[in-house]
C-alpha cells in the first residue's frame, strides 16, 4: 500500500475514526485503525466491537492495499504535522512497518495484519430512510443530557428512538430519562421510517454521532434493525449495536394536567439559577422556587456556607407555590430552550413539573422536584 494525502483530509478522517477506540484494550488489534487504499480514496475503519466507524478521504493511491496501525499514534503524528503538508504513506508488509513522511519529518510505525481486524457482522435492516442532519441533531442534542449513567439500569443508558403518535399524527421520537428528569423530542416522520423497530441508541454512539451531523445541508441515511442502527453521511458511516433491553413506558410519568403555568425568559432563568446555586452544597444543589403573582423568587439556604436569593419578573397568575429542584437539572433543561421563553407547568410541590418552549409541544421536558 502506498498513497499520498493532504494533512487536513487525513487528520479529519483519522480523528473521526479513532475516537471510538478505547484507550485500554486487552485485544491489541482493537487499539489499531484499519487503513485501506483503493481507487482514489483511503478508508479508515475503527471499532470497539460495539461501534464501528468508517471514514474516507480523497488521496493519490500509487499502490492499493491495507494494514492496521495504532490509532492513537497515527492521530497524534498527523495532528502535530504542519498545516498544508502533503503526507506520504508507504507500507512495508515484509517488515510489518508503515512509514509516514511529511516534509522533513519521517516516522515508522509497527503494523498488525488487516485480516485480524474484526468485522462487524452484517445485518438485514427492517427500515431504511433518509433524514436531514439538522433534524437528527435536534433529536439527539435535546435529549442526550437526560441519559442515565447508572449502569445497573442499562436500558436507560441511551436515547430511545422510535415511531410514536404525536399531536398531529405519527412522528419520529427520541426519549431519554434517568428517573429524575426526562426529555421527549419529536420530528416529522421521514418517508420509509414507518416500520422501524424502536431502538435504544447507546450513550457513546450518541456522542460519536455529533460528528456526522455538523453539516445542516447534509442528508443522513439511517438504517434500523432490532440489534443495530447505522447512520451514513457522504464520507462517514457509523454502525452501532443497540442496547438489548426494554425502555420503560415513559408516557406514564409525563404529567398531562398541571394547572399552574409559569412563563419566564429561559436565559435569565438559567443564569439566576446558576448564581443562587453558587452557595448550595454540592451534594444536593437544591434551589427553591417561590411563586406568587408575576413574581418568582429563587433561593438557596445552605447552613454550612450561607444563603442566596434572586427575584425575577415572570408571567404567573395562579396560586402561590413553593417547590424545590436540583439546580443542575433546572439549568440543563433551561439550556435546551431555543426560543426566548420557557413555560413551566406545575401541580403541587411533590409532583413532576413539565417544561416546554413557548407553545411548541414537539419538545417537552419533565423534572422531579426535591425537598428543600
């Protein structure tokens, strides 16, 4: 194998592929990235056995072939090469080495045979459809904060992507919850997605997916089966196993009849929560919301460190209410609001609270209160 490639194109491809590689590996080949040159492009493949990323970049290929090389070393070398450099890569299969040359820099790295590199078993997908990158990004970005990190409840360690009934018909829906807060976001159902099985996309996959969804104009090919999900952008394909578990019936915890309504500027609210939470104990970070007519007082009382209070002008016309929340949860939910105002709907101090963006019901959030 022998090819030359622009440093920028090489860095982008290697960065996206190598990020799935686990830092600690008991299987040496999993620390490597598979490099294959053919035609006028080079493919880079990396896997941790649960996720597989394939990225390609244009290159001048003098001799087709393939090998595997340390993902971390290759990435670090390319990252440190000067901008605009032309990188020449030449494999010496007999020596089990690959040489990388750019200007006056020259490196030789050990390789492992490409035949030893694991291949993710192919699968028949139950549904395949295309979706705009910005639509998928909204679904995952607005729900990912609520993914549980509790390994014992493994079925909550991802985003549940499925077809559901929305206010105006069937929608593509993403849901995540950790038992303390819940995010539910809808998008128009893409053509071809009607028969897709509901799948739980793992947390790591959701993180890797961000790199595919940067370009608003891109259209992403999505394929879903009971065991795998695949996202394909023009130059990069991500295939992932899905979590083998049953997502809970989230509809039961979404309140449908919370009569008290608070409307507040989302950014002002988030900043006020952040300020008063400064004095709260790190363990609970409880913030009390005291609601009266068109007035909200946020307060923290931390006996060990002090107390804080801030008043906001809001739209509120219901009975007085005092309710407490974890400050971090309130900030994360308020940060999801793209519109100017956040609308909170309360029942009582012990009941779940619903939040949405203005009159938009395509994204709703639920947060459980806490004693203060």
